[in-house]
C-alpha cells in the first residue's frame, strides 16, 4: 500500500496492516482489470462454436474433466484474480438463467473490454464508455426483437424445438449424434413441461449415466432409473404391470424415538420379545401383501430375515432408495409415500408398467428401470459413454440442450445463430451510433465492433479466414437486408442460417448482451483496488 | 527506546512503547491523515464516480457507497477513524450522502490547515466553523422546497426523482428509473406511521439482467430445504389460509432426557404408537384448522411433508425468522407455538401464493396480501458482487425515499445547494470585522468542494465550471440559485428543473456531521496511544503474523513520535 507522509517525513499508519496491502489506483486499476478479464476471455475463445475445441482440466485431487462448456471450464480453472472471478460469475449466471451460451457471453465481455481499452487510451472517461455501451446494448436488444421469429410447437410437433437443441449440441462432444440426442432432450422437457403456465421444473428430469456402452445407447426412459437392484438375487428380474408400495419405514421392529430400555428378567419374557419381533416381520410383509402391493420400494434397509420373508412371500423389494428418487418414483407412479405399515392401503399404491433390472456388460452393476408410469411427470435420460469423462461431458451437453428446450417452452422466440444475430445487431448499433453526438458515439461504435468478436471467433475456430468471411457476410446482410446470414461453420455451402437450421433463443442472446454489458460497466467503474499484497 | 538527545536524561512517564505526539505538528499530522482517507473516497462522488474494489479476509466487495468503503478500509489511525464514524453515522441517520459527508469534513480540515500552520488557535476556528454551520443549515432550510402540500400521486413522482438522484452514482444507474419506481412502490407499501425498514425485504438471486428484478407486494423467500414428498404438494393457491408455526413437526423424542423402561415386551408397541399419535395429532390439528399453507421457523420433517402432501397442503420448514415476521405482518397470521386450540383468526391469508422459478432457485411468493405493510424486492444481476452493490444502492434509495416521505423537503442537487450556501456565507462573513470573517469565508470555500469534485470525477475542467456556477449564483435577481453541475454536457444547468433532487435532510445532516467531525479533529492536540490497545485488535483481525507486523509498525511510529517531540 502506498504510504502517506506528512511534512515531517513521518508515514501514517492509516489502515490496518497498511504495509501488507497493495493498492492500484486510477486508470492503471482499470487497465489492470481489463487485462485480467481479457485473458480469461481469451482462454474460452477457442471453445466457441461447432468447431470449438475442448479443454482438459485437472482438479487438485487429480480428477480430469474434459469439457467444452464455458461455465464448467471457468469454474474448474479456479481463477484467483478478482476481476477474473467476475468473469467466472458472469458465465455462471448465464448458466443459471439460460443454461446455454456460457462461452459466448464471456467472449463478448472480453471483446467489449478490449475495445474499451483503446477508448481509454484516447482519454475517454470510463463511465462514459460504459454509458455508451448501455445505450448500444439497448439498441442491440431492440434489434433482436425486430429480427426474431416465433415458431409454434406442440406436444406433437416438436421439430422446431429439436432443431434449436441441435444447434446447441453441435458444438459439443455429442455433435455426431445431435439429432437423436436433441430429440431425447426435447421429449424429456415436453414430458414434464406445464405448457399452460409455461413452466418447466428441471428437477423432474433426471440425467443418469453409466460408464460403458456406446453413446448411441443413450435413451430416454419415460420413468425412473435408479442405481439399485432387487434386494434378493432370486427375485424376478422383470415385472409387468405392478402395483408399487413406497415406504419410508424400515422392515424392522419399530423403535420409539425416546430413549428406552426393555428389562428382561425371565426366559419367558425373552421368548415373548423374540416372538413379538418375529411377528412384526410377518405382520409387515402380510400388510404389504394385503394391500395388494407387488413391489415394495423402501427408503431404508431391512435385514436378511425380512429379506428372506419377502422372497418367500413372493414380494420383490428394493431397499436403500434415496429420498430424491423416492419422491420422483412417487410422482411418476402416482403412489403416496407411506410412513407406517399401519397406513398402507390399496389406494396408496402406485402403478408401473414394467420394472426391469438391467445389467451392464460384464460388470456386476445393475440398475432398475421403472417405466410405463401412468403419470408421466418425471423422466430420466439414461446416458452411456465410453469413459467417465465423456459421460460427464455428455451430461453437461444434455443439460445445455434441456435448458434451451425449456427456454423455448417459456418463450418461443428465436434468432438465427452462426453469428447472424450478432452481425445484424452490430449493423443496427453502428447505424444508431451515427445519430449520437458526444463520447458515446465512439463507445457505441466500439460495441458494434465488439459484437463481431463472436462471428470472428466462430470463423477462426472453423478454420475459415475470419476477416474475409465476416466482411463477406456483413456486406451481404447490408445489401440484402437479410438478418439471417451467418458464418458457414459447417461448410454446408450456404450462409443462410434458415437453411442451415441454426437457431438460438432470443432469451439467451438478450441475456448475453445484458450480462456482458453489465459486467463491463462494473469493471470499468472500478478505479481503486485494495488487496493484501502477498495475495498470490 | 531510541538513543537520543545526547546526554540529557530521559524521564519515562508512560509505559514503554506508548505513542504520544502533541502540539501543532500533531494537529497537522492528523489533518493530513484525514486528507489521505478522504482521497480514497473522493472519486466515488457523483454520477461519474468510480467504484472501489476492496479485497479482505471476508471476501471481495465492489462498492460506491462511502460508508461501505470507509468501513472496509479498516482504518486504524485514531484521527482518521473519526471520519469513518461520521460516514457510518450519516448512513444510519439518513442512509445516503455518506461520501459527501466525508469529503466535506476533509475539505473543512484542508481549509483550516493553513490557518493552523500560521498559528491560529484551533478554538477560534472551531467557533467560527460551528457558527457557519448553523448559518448554513438555516439558509438551507429557507431554500428547501416543501412537497408537503402535494397530493399523493404527485408526491410519489417527486419521491421517484429523489431516488433517481441517489441511484445516479451507483452501478445500477443504467436502470435508475426502473429501480426508482420499484423503491418508491416498495416504500409506499409500508405502514406510513413507522416506515419500518425491516418490512422491506431484499432478496438476491444471481443470474439474469437487472431488469429481471421485480417487486413482490408481499413476501418472497427462497424454497427451504425440503424432504421427499414436497414435490407432490400443490404449488399454487388462490386465497390460501396460512398457518405460521414455531414448532417442530417431526417424529422425535418429546422429552430430551426421558428414558422409558419397559418390563413387559407387550407394551412395546403401545409406546411406539403413542409417539406416532403425538405427531399425527399435531398434523391433524394443522389440517383441521383449514390451513392450506403451513410455515414453520423450525424443521418440518419428512413424515409431515408427506402427510401434508396427501392432504393438498403446502408446507415449508426452517423459514428464516425475518421472513416469518414479514409473512405475519403481510398476511395477518399470528405465529403459533402450539397447535392446540387453533383459532381461525390466527390464520393469515393473501390473494395468491405461488412457487416460482427465479434463476436457478425456486421462490415462494405470497402476493396481494390484505394488510400489505411489507414488500420484497427480488434483485437479479450478473454476479454476486454486482447484486451486493445493487442491494446497497437500493438500500440508500429506500432510506432516501423513506426520509423524504417523512420530511418532504427537497433541495436541488448537483452541487447547486452547496454553491448557494457558499455564496450566502461569504457574503455574510463580511458582517464580521474580526478573524471570523476569514474563517467563515474558508468554510464557504470548502463547501464548493462538492461541485468541484463532481466536475473532477466527470473529467471536466472544475475551475471553469465553478466560475460559471459562481456567476449564475451571483445574479442579483436570484434566478441562478438552482444552478448546479451538468455532468452530461460539462456545463451548468438548473438542477431543480432537471429533477436532480436531494432531500433537504440529507444535506442538513451532512453539513452538521461534517462540521462536527472537523471540529473534533481540530480540537485534538495530543494523541496518547497505548501500546496494548493495538495488539489484541491486530491479533483478532488476522493471524499471528499480523500481530508482529502491527508491532513493527507501532515500534517505528513510537520512535518517530518521541523524536519529533524534541
């Protein structure tokens, strides 16, 4: 920390541990912040778009993650710099709100800051730049509203949704299988969506994975998959049309919660106690039987005696099922969760079309697949993949796609991807900038330039000559006033994104612009950084 | 101790290491220390003010709020600390103007410094400064424009203007109109007699744009921890009955230390049943009361969750205390500590209850409450620091609106009022024929720091603008008295017409507090710092290392102090 001296050359100790703090002030602080943010953005730049590359990240305890998802990369990178952390949070909040476009938002923010830097060099006030950006952001989002298209979909006609999800998936490891994967995601979302309220509770979609098998084996289970097996190896492996009882009580003699002690002083009493315990078991199993249950799912365990009895009574059972799964199962099968055997009645049972125990390859791992549930309000996407890293990445990719589908259910407006929306917004901002006098004019122009960072990166990552491709598209957009032209990343031969079927949600795009502008303003507004100097 | 003063024997009065410094140099040194602190917050003033990023052991804060910055700077210099207190006091009293007050105090000291150096007795300075502050406040009250007689709708509009002025300098300035409206709506929901700040809840949800923030005319809180079965409960109601409890609804031992001894195994089942009956009895009573929503400050267990799910009742356990309090205020429900004899009157109601997805979280919203004496702001923003800062900014705005509602008097902002008072004081000072004339003039000059700083922060030529302002304010017909800095063009404008308004109370308080702080520092001529007073503080603040560093710093300071006294 810089010391202050009085006229006697005596330093003040104004702040606690002053000599252990460092401080950057004024324009240097702004520049240093921009530098940090830019370097974070640069890391992500190569991950953008369908031809974007993945990053391999090793955590402190040696776990390796390979991913293409911006939010995940930044989170795993464990950025220490405070400004860098802002970028991480930026990506995270895009992830929370939209679920997709986490790379794009960081690249955009980085570009905005980069352009701000040159404006700062011209001597512009950082806040004027930020204000210009805000004005430009408004113009850009208004332009998005102008060029957006709506499409209608229904439970039957899912084609538009699938196409949008495919755009999201095309940059991921599952790009090869984007069509089937997109269909899985869309079906899953529509299964749990409340189309009237336009609300989707993502908790109801479970993504379960198992290492092994091919990616193609990934499928949508219209029901639940639980990582459990039947409690007794001799129980039937497949059940059809079963009535399910869901219990949250163990197959054990009930215990009072109050501390208790049973005094046994005679053999008779001991016998009585033993009989009573035995009676409990038979009683419990009998109650299950009486209610008509054909499958018992229990949140807790039960010992071998109970297990044997259940087997004997021909009542298949599953034990140690977690609370979340219990809940999903209850919702899917329409069963009520029963806390006590006394309350088990026929009307509290649920129904499942089929329950199958599935084994995988040569491993002993088994899973239960519960399908054909009457109340399809919970679904599972069952993912297969060659190794754990791929599996995790597929899960993340599917999450992105699911989020996109959800956003479309909420708001079915789309814009065209491949940088088309950015170029169009850039043109609109440039046009608007010409009508503004003052410093903001420059800032808006810078914003327009920064918007082109996305198509530039797209072209670069796809191995196209970035400047040529961008300018060509820009020219055509201007000449034909067609906002659907973008970068032809997949080398299809057309720049028209309508033909390429590359869509993105308006919601996601707007969010990117808002968030990036917001973070820029925040970073530009800081002119004083005080931190512990030994902070590495 | 440092070897010094040659052969002269030293008389040790105080404990080894005690730092005593006194006299005029000490006073000057204190002033300089204060100036150094003021320099830190100086740049945050006004709509073009910048933010500070402060990184400490508790995390990172990015803020523009004077009080927050001063607090986080962790100032140990005894004189400079009084500036922190002044800022915090302003925050507690009016909630805004925390930067202005520090800058003003600093400027008063700066103006006083040359006089002190020339040998003026601090007391005479203090006397004149106090007098000037009284005059300034009187003048300010004359200039204030009352909104008392305006009608409610109009008043709301005016309040919005005040809130906008406050938000101008904050990170959320891009959306100031949106937020000002929100703040005014929220505050006008409150009980006008108390305007209890606790009744405005601010919830922060990361993600989304600022514009996604919304106001709930009721209560909103995050979904609490839930057990299996929760998702089977209905998630929306119209006109629900709300039962608020302060008991646990869990199957558990009723008495902590009780032990049951059984000698007959046959009785075993009856004990088990008894426990179940207790909990079922409680649950039955909850349902029997006709409630659709059961909230509790204490946990609601899985059994209860499933029981309620079976009966189409929504429940939430472990709701935070202040949320519960606001629910009761809003819905008219009364917190029950037992489920026996539930009075239907103890149940609250609201127009609509809903569980809604906000960003990555699910929120419980109680809307359209009959006695809506409470409101909740749900803030959205890109990052944690961003929302935190938005929260602080809105807090300021809420305080301002609250204050302005009570004392509906405004003054033009943008440095206009300061210029006006400065002119008045410098004219007034001519009535004195003694030293006071000089001092009051200095005080008047110090007031001009506000418009000057506004210009500096915006990158304008301060001297130029200030001269323009002086010219306007000197107009004989008084038509220029509302002129202040126009940060957009770099010129001057009538800030009253431009709706840059600040509640008069903020200014009154700022002037008074700043004068007090300046006088306090001026009246100190000796600092005796006990060596011990620093050590426990430093040790508690950081690791042992910090204590060593603190010790080092003190040792050096002490040595110099003695040297200087010679």
